[in-house]
C-alpha cells in the first residue's frame, strides 16, 4: 500500500532511530517489520474500508488484522491518513461480522476462496468459519483504542452498531452452547482442525456465565469449550462496548446489555477459571468445561493467560503472578528451552518450536526494561536469516521455522520495541 504522506512515516522512523541509538540492531528490525506490514498487507478498497491480509495466506483474520495495525495507532494520534486507515479497517471488520459473526477469516470479495471445503459450506466471503471468541473481541478493542488514543469516531458509523448487536447476540447464545447454538464445524482433517460430536464440540456445562468457543486463537480446536483467556478478553471489550454505547452511540439498551454480560462473564471466570495446584497454589486454567475438567497450559497466541495484564483483564494479582510463574516453567507443556531461546510454543506447531508472539507478550508484560531488551535481542537474532519474524522457530536452530511471512508476529515485535522506548497505548 502506498501512503500519500510518506514524510510522516520517515519522521516517525527517524524518531525511533534516535531514541534507540544505543541498540541500532533492534531499530533496524523494527524498521523492517514496520515497512513490511504497511507496504505489503494493507489494501484500501473502493468503499474506503481497509482489507489486511495476514501475510502468506491471502485472507483477513479479524484477530490478526487488529494486531497488525495496532502499532500504527501511535502515528494515528498525529496523522489523519493513518487514522482513516485504522478506521477503515474497523469498518471492514464490522461489515464482515454482519455477514457471519461465527467466521474468523474473510476474503476481500465473495470469490469463494477458502482454506478447505468445510461442512457446512460457508458464504463465498468466508475464508474459514472457525468460531473463536477472540475474533469478536479484537474489532471492539480496535474501535475503542482508536477512539481513546486519537479521538477518532469515524469507525462507529457504517455497520458498527449492527455488528456490535450481533456480537452481543452470539455471546449470549454461546453461554448455553449445548441448547441454544446451531453452530457446527466439520473438516475432514486431524483432530485439532475439526470439532467432535458431529461438529458440535466437546460437552460443557450450560449456563455457567462463560462463553463457549470452538477454537483457540491458534485456530486449533479447544479441548474444553470454555477458553479462559478469551473469556477474560470478552470481559475487557464488553466494558469498552459499554463506554462506546454510553458516550458515542447514546444507546442505553446496548450499554445495559454489555454491562450485564460483562459482569456475568467476569464472575464466571473467577468462579470456574481458577484451580488449585500443589506446586503453584491457585492459578488460572487455560480451558475448563464447567464440570471440573481443565487444562493447565498456555498457548502462544493472544489472548493467552500470559497476556491477561496486556489485555487489561482485572485479574486477582496474586493468582495472576502464580499463573505467570507456572506458564514460564516446564509445568506448561508448551514451554520449551533450547540453545537459541526459551519461551512458549503451541500445539499448532511442532514440539520445541516457540513463537515470537509469545516472546513479545512475555516482554510486554515484564516490568523490567532490561528484560524487555533481552527479549527484543532474542527476537532479532532468531529470524533465521530472513530479517522478519515467523510463526514459530526451533529453540535449537532458528533457521528451522514455520511461515516465511507472518505479519502478526512482525507487529508484536514492533509493539514490544515501542513499549521498550516508552510508547504505550491507553487500554
């Protein structure tokens, strides 16, 4: 994508270069990620909305696209063109949500492109129809952050209100997935890529207050249907929607509905989402079923348990700290340590592969500036010679990696670098 106001970008990069004079390698990495994301993933459509592809897959994920543009909100504070870019993305996200609030990724036109032929067959607009609670959280987060950090309200026009109502409807429905939901997903593939029970998913206890999710932010199927990090994220963005409804939309009914749902989910996370361990004490679980079964782990993708403070979830501080210690240890089955790095990986990739996204979140939730710098240095030195972030890399050999071009990971490096220099967005 070619921006008209290139001078703004040049000045911003120069400002970063000056502030990072004593760690030039980190700035160079930032500059590559910044320009790659801006120039290769964003497309302004004829209607002024913005379609953002995830990288080496020619589709737009509601989740990834938000994360990809989030570092550019710092420019949007000063630059109208960047504000319009971010607002255009929000408006496209909510257009997609009105088409199908259960889909996670979309095409730029109704061309029928898809990852695989699934059952039931989705709309030709839909690249993939895996229901993930976080896919509906991210657009609300971006809409609110753009407003709060720049004053822009353009994003609240178009399909925003209709889309927000659909989000509330889906969240309410999926609080009792077993009885109220018609959503199904079947794929002729391995177990992580489809849902059990003829596409209905693993059985969960109804009416706990938690929102059911078919899939994780990794796009892998949930083992237990109540994904705690995604419910934490829902608590945060429902609070955002309350404020938007009150201050911008002047919609008292939506404000009340969002507030009531937020309170229900928050209470349910604290009641059902915590469990006692012998080694760490009471911690947050990654997934639960409401009947007493749970997963003690974390995944590299955001929302994750490691990211709860980054997202702004009002966690119990002691439980959050104990959970963090558990996640950054071998008690987490996806925590790996090797010759090149140590960090959190995912069931989505091979064992002993860790993800730059998880390393960035570790840094973003780390108060120590020196620790942030160490993680940035690790990220910059593990690109496998490509100069850009990847999905995952082998802890013993960074030249073994997955996904040549993964823009979400590039954006997370950018955000950690900006955080390291003291640039932080209101959340």
